[in-house]
């Protein structure tokens, strides 16, 4: 959990849960609990979206690192042509 959420996100999760629990005991099971539940569910949805964004970002960064490595390997493998290639006549011509 620590790699996807920073300390502020964890604090918001805890405070939201505490407020929801307090509202449940103070207001009881009245129609106001629907409003409290909606706020709690929205908070959960935002947390889930942040988690999915974190995973997607890590996946994209991993892919970019692989692309960088592949481009670096291609650059290393593309050395200057051998000297014999420069001295050979064009195709179809003989000396």
C-alpha cells in the first residue's frame, strides 16, 4: 500500500472512515446516512482511481524504459560499415 499511496492519502482515508463511523453512530440509521454513505463511496472511488493511476503510470514507465534500452541497443549495433564495403564497386560494374 505504501508504494501507491503517499502519507497524505492514507491520512485522508483514515479521517474519512472516522467521520463516516462517527456520523453513523451520531445520526443513527436515518435518511441522512444516505448522504454520509454517498460521500464515503465517492472518497473510496477517488482512492481506487488514484491506485489504478499509480499502477498504470508504473506500467507506462516500465514500457518506456524497455523502449529506451532497445533504442540504445540499436544505436550500439549500428556501427560504421566495414572498410571493405566502402572500397567495393557499385553493383553491375566491374573493374
